C-alpha cells in the first residue's frame, strides 16, 4: 500500500471539503453498500469489515471488557506500562490544552491508559473512549486504533471516516507497538482529538514515539510478573513439564501432581493434606514422606527445607496463565494458553478438581463471549467438540448463510442425533 494511503489528508487537500465528500460517500455506502470515489481504500475495507462484524453505525458504543476495579492491576502487569513515562515526556508535556488525549491499548484493542486534555477526555468518555473499553474494529467499527491493530501499521482516521456516527466529531492517529526482541505485537498507541490530530505531521510524531517506546522496552529487563514465562506445564500433558534453568524436564506422574498441588496451595501442606490431595486410596503419611524424599533428590532446591511442604520459589503454571487471561478478559489469550485439560490421565483428587474447575472457567468465558472466532476455536478443540451449548452459541453469532453458520448447524444436528435429543 502506498505510504500516503495511511495519512488522512492527501497532500494539498482541503480538509473541510474532504470531510464533506467522505460524509456523502459513507451515507451512500451505508444505504446501498456500493463503494464511492473519494474514500481511501483502507477506510472502505474497514467499513466492510465493520459491517461483517455486526457493528451498528448508529449504536456503536464500545463495551467495557475490563472492569474499572481491575484495570489498574492489569495495566501495572502489562509490558506497555513501561511506555507511560516515555509517552508523557514525548507527547503529553507538549500537548498542553490542545484538546488531545493519548491512549495505550493491548492487542485486543482494550484501552489500558488514557491521559491528556481534561475536557477532551471527559467528552470522549461520553462515547465510550475510556480505560477498559474495547476499541477493536470488530467492537467499535472503523477507527485509527482498530485499523492499526487489524493491519499492523500506523494510520490516521478523521471525522466522517469513522464507521460509528458518535465518533465522527473526533480524529485519531494510531500505531501498533511491537516487542523489539520478538517482533510480536504488544498493543497500540493512539492520539485522539480534533481535526488537527489528522494532520500529516502527526504520523511522523507517532512513528517517533513508537521508536522511543520500543527502545525503552529493549533496554528494560523482562521484569513484569504477568508476562513471566511459564515454568510448569500441565495442560493437555500426561506428565507435567518443569523448567530447570534453560531446559525442560518431564516429571514422573506423582512428582508432577505434587508440584502442581503445592503451586496451587496458598499455604504449606502437611503430609496428611498432601496425601489426601494426590492419592486416591488412604495412604500412610510415611509413604508421602518417602515420595517427598525422592522428589528432593530428583529436583534439588525445589522444595523448602523441612515441613509442612511448600515450594522454595513460586512456579508459574500454564493453569495460572489461563486464569490470568480470563481475569483480564482476554479470551483469545486464554484459549491460546489452554492446551487441554489439566493432566488428563491423573486421578489425583486435587488434580481432578482443578481440571474440572479450569475447564469450567474457560467454557463459561466462551459461552459469555460475543467473539465468534473465540467460540469457534473452543468448538474445534477436544474439550469443546461435543459442547452443544458452545455450538449453539457459535450458530447464534455467525452471520446467516456463512460457512461457519452452516458448520454449526450441521454439528448441532449430528449431536442431536448422537445423543437422541
């Protein structure tokens, strides 16, 4: 795509005239679905994606995906929290009272942090531009944050280019932020305000800010606990895997169960408690102590000395990773981390309870979701393949006549036949 296509105003254009032309083009598009001259191709394609996602242009108010009570904790744990001092220094100190605000969002389009002109921020809250709100294209329609995430590129959107009528008094310039080590997206940076935010120089400004943010991320240690790598894997595995230094080791079935139970317990466990958690039959405490001795020899330093038993250092399991994603409202992240049931062949009582609880949490989040792609991902997994309610949810979310709708109808018919419903 031509570099100038990302800018809202072509060189030498009259913004007021351009606004009128785009407004007329949008009305024709919404009435007839026909493309009209004078609209950037990337904007027209975004309008089409917005329609396909079911966004109502006259009622598109972003949903709050992260509760107000949770946003501070989620922001603090997110790697983009490191960007806030840089943004304040480069952008906010120079904005003054120019009617602009700056925002950071995660890869799902949820706004983590907003600062800037107080009057502008108060007005924007009236259209749902608030911390915790989802500004992904599929939720709110065409906007610079939505397109930046969808196309992974800096972009400007002004006035009537917005799909939702309520957003049209505003203009925005946004760009994705990437992990400088891996290249993976981390979220987005957005500047929103009046027409001046769509001026050509704002693209250069946001590119410079992104470069500074990514330089800061590169220089900073990977210290944030929420993004800490998993060091205990139990999902979809017959035996637990444990990180030891730079290597992964497969644990024996019993040792994996014990480490998992201890990692899940807020308090140290005595021999009797551990026996009840990992053994089906009544087991003498001496048997547990003997197994603990073998565990200490196999994994020196893993357990604290003496008893009751506890891990010397906390282990972050993939179970915790899934829970954290659900708590943050990141269903896509939860499904990506959910590799299957917890130690599916284990019959340890505490593991069976944990397995049922985690699968139930994921399933509940899926059934409550309006994200058809996430629901479809669940039904494609072994855990959701025979989930009648999930297939019903997918059918209700899928557009009429779509391949997804047809597949859901066929699967529901097969399940009805199989279970005699």
